[in-house]
C-alpha cells in the first residue's frame, strides 16, 4: 500500500465522529450473526480496529456494550461448535 493511500486511510479513521463510529458498530452488530455476511463483517471489524488505533489517546470512541456482548456470544458459540465437532 503506498504511503499516501495509507495516510488517507489513517486520516479518515482519525476523523471518524462518534456518530459514524456508532453506526459502524451497529452494522457490525447486525452482521455478526449472519454467516453469509462474514466477509463484510470482517472488513468492518478491521475498519473498527483501525479507527480505534488511529484515535487520540484519551479520545477513543466508545464501543457499545451490545456489540461487545454480540462479539463474545459469537466467539463463545464458535468455540463450542469447534469443540463439539459440529
């Protein structure tokens, strides 16, 4: 990835408002339960991670607790499926 493209991506992530961040989180929360949308959801989770990494220390956007719960439930159910051989 060229330097200018990376700089633009980081700038966009830094300029993300809490409202935009909330919308991103809401979309992830909706998609995470749909296996057909896994690729789209992964892309949005990458965007979420980049936005958090690019934010200023002390000014990080707030991740809604509902999204955290959804991610934990998904991870837990995926782990149960792996260990049960499903």
